[in-house]
C-alpha cells in the first residue's frame, strides 16, 4: 500500500519489506536527530493492522500468544509473539487494548497469514478478527514528542514513543501538523541503537525468542500453555539458545555497510575463517557511525574481534552467552 506522504518534498521511496513509505526525506542524519530530540514523526502506514473485538478477546488471545494478556489493562502497550510447535518465531504483534478492541500492528504483508491462523483457532470463543490495514495507518511519534494526538485515535505508548492508529484518510492532514517527517531509515537506525529485534530482519526460520532477548518483553514465563511453550521452558530451564543477538560497531572507514546476511567471522581467522554468524540489520547512526545487529554463535567470546564480510566489527553484548 503506497503512502500519500511519498509526495512530500524530498521523499525517496523505501525498498524491500518497507516499500510503500519513504526511506528518507533528503537528510538521513537530520531526521535521526529530530527523532532523538522528540520531534517529527515516522510514517509506518505500510504496516499491517489487525483488530480483535468481542467480550472474550483477551482470554482467547491469552491462549495463543506468548504474552500474558488475559488481564491486560486498557491502554497498556505490550508485545507478543506467535510461535510454531517447535518454538520458532512466526509472528510478532505490537498490541494495545482500548477497553473494547485489541489493536495490533504487524510486519508489512504478514497480516493475512496471522489472521488465517487466528481464525483457525477461534472455535467457540466470542471474538472477531479483522484486517484494518486498508483504513488505518500507523504513525510513530518519538519519545518526548509533544505533538497533538487527534481525539478518538487509539495510542500505543512505549518507552520509545507512541504508535498512533490513525484513520488512513486523515494521514495527509495529520502529517501537516505533526512536525518534520522522518523516513524509515532514521527509524531503523534508532531501532538498531536500542537493540530492538524485528521480525524478518533479526529472525529466520529457526529463531527462538531467547536468541533475541525477547524473553520478558514479549514472552511471559509464568503464563499457561501456548504453542511452542515447551521449547521456551526447556531452553529457559535446562539450556542456552544456540545463537545470541549482538550489537556491532563497524569500521567507519568503509564506504559501504555490510548488507543483511553478510557472514561474520573471527577477525583472527581472517575472511576465509569459519562462519560464526551473520548481519541482520545495518545502519548509519548520526552519533555512533556505522552500526549493526547480528546473530552469532552463543559460544563466541564476548571480547572477540569480528569481521563482517571484510569490515572490522567490535561486538557489544545484548543477549548473554
């Protein structure tokens, strides 16, 4: 779904998963600094929006999600995952309940598969699932923003800012009042700085929540059964995940960033050494320079010097080995 904000001055379209919104509006670092200072907004209108209504919505979702939501207070934001039977991550939901409806935004293009799964698990529960992507757009206001929120708009407030579920028809008019726009690349650079994983970027077909530090934030360890819980409990109580998420400070003298999927090796072994991981997201940060998130083998020493492709990289621990 192509955003009308791509007509704003300087807008350069994003590519890949984030196609449909702006990558930037002409000045990536200025846009990052604005978000870091609590000004401006990010157009996330390409993300999927799913709602669940009905008197049993929270109790029903509680049975399916990794998060404890049966008693979720109105207007309290949370995150949740849906796992496979083997504990691998299939969906990530960013939720809030307004007292009558659960609102969730999800990765672009994943809402249809998510809804199909939810519908298959509905049975006799009084809950209705709807795809609201066509009429609701997600807009992100950074932490510290004093931008006004229109009356009646559902807000998901987190330490990183506020996600607005805005009527898509109001997107252009709201953009004119919300301050300078920032593109998805600025939003992604701050996400990398904040060590926050993203489905489809930090995940592959075998990723489990422990590898990304999603235990606690999106996975509640004291709730009842859900699909994949056996794997979560086994790894939590008896073992360690095979991989761990790390933050990389990259050599700033390199012209090009290592792209997602770039293989990581120990610097002492050189570029022909054994593969120990791969880059998941890379970005140019307005203060930190070139940085990245990566998944590496759990047993790699935390002080080991790494290379991503041919780029030297120093690791910072996110998930403990």
